[in-house]
C-alpha cells in the first residue's frame, strides 16, 4: 500500500472526529479515504477518549501513514469545551506517538489559508476547494472529514514548501548565504 508518502489528517472532536488520508505519489495528491468517527452515542467522556485512541490506532494500522497532520484547538470562550477538545487532540496524538508517527499541528486559520488562500474561509469553501484540488470524489456532506482532509493537504503543501531550499529576502540575503557564488 505504501507506494508514496501517506499523510493522515485528523480534525479532533469529542462528538465527531474527522479523518482524511492522502497519498503523495509523484507530487500528486491522491485521496485514499475520508470519514468521521461518531462518538455522540457515548456519554462518558473517558470512554470517548478511549474510542478516539483505539480508532486512531486502527487507522494507523490499516493505512500505515508516514505522518499525522492534526488541527490545533482554536481559542474559544467555553473553557470546558476547550479542555475536552484538547484532550481529544492529545489522545489522537498519543496514538500516533505510540506507533512512532511524526506529528504536525496546524491552526484552523493556517489550514484554511493553505487550502483556499484565505484564513477566514468557511468550512464549505474549504470543502469546495478540496473537490477542485483532488480528482477523486470528496464527500461534501461530512465537513469534519473535509476539515481533516484539509489538514493533511495543508501539511503536504507546507512540507513541500519547506523542501524547496533556502528562502531569500533579497540579493543581500542571497549573497550572505552564498558567498562562493560571488566572482
């Protein structure tokens, strides 16, 4: 299955956790799968965390991702909701760490900006852009899944940009980093 670089994206949540898995092959993004894990049937918060851990491990076992991209909790007014979301994120991260998968965290704004060019884009705009980026059918009805898929694609874009070599702010910067190129 591992014919390229596989990235697992997760949109953590205590009621619905989204996931999206992509394969990068020849600098092309291929959708492997996406979906949601519905946790709303569990009323006990620790049990929800256990299910998040188990399902994340199952995804890792089945698809063997090389990296995990996860959406960071956003800052909200409800502290209890923030704590629960942070725990859900931490448990998903622990599952990746347990399997020695590198973790990369992105803010919701960074993910939206990476996909649409605007950090203030709506979930629907992000999902629509993913449809145009990927030739496969993206399930627009599951916005938690498209958010997770967006995290994976964002990571690919960020990692791809990091591998393009040094960045220069101008000629002075270029010369200071490349003195051997001056005659």
